[in-house]
């Protein structure tokens, strides 16, 4: 007989062997007796329960205790009918659920469309430029801009200047973040002089985390991925735009104002801050090229800063320079500049 603990009573009075789902398990004694029944044509006497539960043996009507073997495929087909019916029931339930939610899904997407697309993907320099121009020209209250990469090309500055002067003269408040390296870039300084004369505020910081343009705190333009130069995202989701404004304000608070008097050819270079940023990256193992890319300056300028500090400290190697910078506690946190 099959062991008693291997069999449990089902709710409908039928029995099954425990542990048979998803597979079927027969006791060794059951398989032996089934082989005997196949050889002899019938079987009587001690019959393992598993053969009855799985219908491999069927009693002969009118003959007590005598069983005839049933082909496994026939027994399997009989037992699987209920499983197939249950599967079909669940499939029908799932189809009904999906059908029921279609109406709600349609309403949801219609509502999203009515409130505007929260994120729009822009591809191609012309598409990005045109989209940005339309939004900026419609700006009514505030324009926030973060421009990484150091000095901007004269062509871009020439294109941006008339547009920016026009919105400033309409009363739009404009705040722009650059990196410290623009303080030695004459074309960018000339642009800054023009826009600050019309009321714009410009500050510089060692690193600008990424290019960002925010109009009226309603739409933000950020780089797209993976083609950063030819892809951008126009973000209109209120929560996302509010987050980007906070990131901008946080960077703005620690940035240094740029103020150009008419008699000045260029402002101070904020050399200490730039050099401190270079040294921080030297300590953390960045190459000259990586430092230059992050701080918006040339590799030659980075090397000049490093060489100057190395001469002062008497360092003979890059590793020794990093050690001496830390040992002499040359890197200190700068006091953040409050917002104006």
C-alpha cells in the first residue's frame, strides 16, 4: 500500500497523492503491481491506493476485488479534464479583467493627452533649436539657464543675444549659471556684459551639473539619451520641473556673481575656486582630460594649475601631490553665496 501520509482527502470526497502537483508520483509498490496487472490482464488482492487515485486500475463491475489495468493516456485524459476546465476558467477571468480595464485605460490616456504630454522627445539639432526658440519667445516671467562646458562659441552667443535681450526688455527675469572658466573667455564675457546691463543675473560655479533651461517654471529642457548632442527632452510634468528648479536654486546659492564694470575688460578669474576644484579632482584620481571636461576648460589650463601647486609643495609625482594636498589640508569648503 502507499504510505498513509502520502494521501489526503479532497473536498469532493476523492483522494489524491500529496505532492503530485505539478508532477504525478507513484510509490514503488504501486508501479510493481501495475506491471503485474499489465502482464496478467487483471489484478486482485492488495492494490496500492495511488493506482486507484490516478485511475490506472479500474474495478470490474460485479466482481469484487478484481481490477483491470487502464492505459496511462486514458487515465491521464480523464484526470486532466478538471484541470483543463480550471485553466479555461482562469483564462476567461483574465480576459474579462483585461476587457473591463480597457475603458478605464482609454479614459486615463485621454486625460493625459488633454493635460499635455509630460515629456516630449526632441531629435535633431534643428528640431531642438526651433522648439527651444518657441518656448523661450513665449516666456513671460522667468528664464533659468545652466550652461556647462566653459566659454560658448561666438556663433551660439550671436544667436542667443538678440533673443535674450528681447525677453529681458519684456520684463522676464533671467538667471544664468556658467562655470568659472568663462571668466577668461572674451566672447562669453562680452555677451554677459550686454545681458547684465539689461538686468540679467549671471553667476559662475566650479561645476555645472548639466545643461538646463527652464521657462516660467512650466517647461524644462534637458539633454536626451543616448544621443546627447542631437536629442533633448522637453519636460512639462509639474513635479519634475519643480525638482529641476530646486536643483538649479541649490547650485545658484553656492555660485559667485559675475559683475562687469564698463571700464573692465574682464572680471577676476576666481583663481582660488578654480584651482580648488582642480585639486579636488586630482585627489580623487581624475585625469587632466577628465578634469578639463568637467570644469569647462582646456587640458593645458588644468596642467598649468597642477604644475603651479606641485612647484609650491615640492611634489615630484601625481600620487605625492595628492598626498601633500590632503596632508596640508589645502582643500576647504567655500562659504556658499546667498541668493540675491
